[in-house]
């Protein structure tokens, strides 16, 4: 049998057909375009899943179920996404809607970061760790807490929303309505926003930055790579953006470690492609601030191993 694993992001819908060995045998993606509302997103999701199944030359009879890792409060008992801040879901019966479009196949849902955290705990860098926490840095900042193999998400599925702890009172506006959330600084979107502010400040002060050339003067071309690439090219303003980004990331990580002291804290998302360029300064800042001191065993802070596949695999095992 095969399983359809869907990783629904604020930017892309990534789908994998997964076999019994939890290997992705076929993969595809399509833009989410959240502004168009919930139903078209689910319709595209179903169409892509069916296309991938057809391209594999198998029939839907060989698919056991679909699992969806979605941002927001995913009630896995009812299949309803009760709320999401980056996708227009409010009491949205995602499982029923998708099931109807997938020939009545069962559909299971879970919060995306919870699913990724579980996948990392099963088969990634947190394998064997009794207690792990994962953060995902994408359109939003997701959090997943795994205790002895079980995801902890509070009594109402709305827990472990680590992206919505405030790290700057009255700070940047978050899409959840609060100000100063960790997500508003340390998600990929947060990094783009910091980059934009620094470019605008440089313009106002008549300073030059290589980032202007990189984006061709068009602020909509800013990506999470812009500042890191500028920093590597020796650009002073790019370096300031990276330093600021890493300080906020470290601040949130220290908060998480001080509360949970997990064996492993894993970090996922495209920003991790920076490798040591991100991790070295990040770890310096984190260890300078965490409550634990020499002599106390330390949390291992690691780049997630399953990378972009964690959400798909985490979703594909939801019905197990
Ligand atoms: C949402 C979370 C989600 C995360 C990653 C946040 O904005 O609140 O539910 O896990 O983004 O998608």
C-alpha cells in the first residue's frame, strides 16, 4: 500500500507518495496562494495528489489514506483546522473536504510543525531522544514538542505554538494579531521583513548596499537568502541584518530551552542551508544566555535531517 503525505505551507503545497518503508517514491508541489481562500487550495491539493498517483501507474485502490500536515490548530479527532494565521482556515473541515475529492479515502490531519517534529523524532536527528523540540522556519515559525514518541499539543491542539511567544513587547506585527511574536522576527518571512527595513533605512540615509543590486532595486525580490548572500559578499548592511536575525533566533531558542530543556532541539527550514554560517554564531549566542551552566548536560541543537521531506513523511504516517 501507499500513503499520500501532504505538507501544506503558506507558500507551497508539497505532496509525496510514500511507500510502506516511509520512502517518498514520487513528489510534486504547487503554489498555495492562500489569498484565494480555503476551497481552491484543497482542490489543487486533491488534483496534484491524483496526478502523482496516476503518474506512478498505480490506482487509488493502492492508496490507504492521505495525511495532511497543516499550519494552525489541527484537531486530529474531528479533521477540522480550527484556526490558522497564515492560511484562511477557520473551523475548516479539511479532512472531510479532501476525502470527498479523493474518492472517499480517509484523511488525517496534524499541525505541520508537530508532524515534522514527530518525523524527526522517529527517523531524523532526534531519533532515540526521549524529549525533543523542533522549530521550523518558513512562512511561519512552527513548534513541535515530542515526549517519549508522543506529540504534546495541549488539551485543545493549540499548544506548542512556539512562534507566537513574544520576544519584543509591542514589536513587529504578527499575522496572528499579536505584536512582537518570535515568528515575526525569525521565520523566513521575518528575515525578509528585517532585510527590507535595513534596505529602506540605507536608502533614507544614502548608504549603499549590495542588496540593492541583488534585488534589482525591487523590494518584492527580497528573499531569505538576500542578507546572507550580501554578508558573504562582505556587505556591512547585509551583515547587520544577519546579526539581528540571529540574535532574535537565539533569544527564542534560549526561551524554549529554559522552559523545556529537551535532549534535542532541531531546526528545520531553508535558512538551515546556511549551515555553519548560521549555526556557529547562533550557538555562541545561545550558550551565552541559557540558564544551564557548565556541568549541566546541554541540549543538542541540530539542523533537522529530513529537511523539506519531514512534513511529507510526518503527514504520511498520520494514519498509522
Ligand atoms: C502557525 C503554526 C504553524 C507554523 C508553521 C505558524 O504561523 O501558527 O500553526 O505550525 O506557522 O507553518
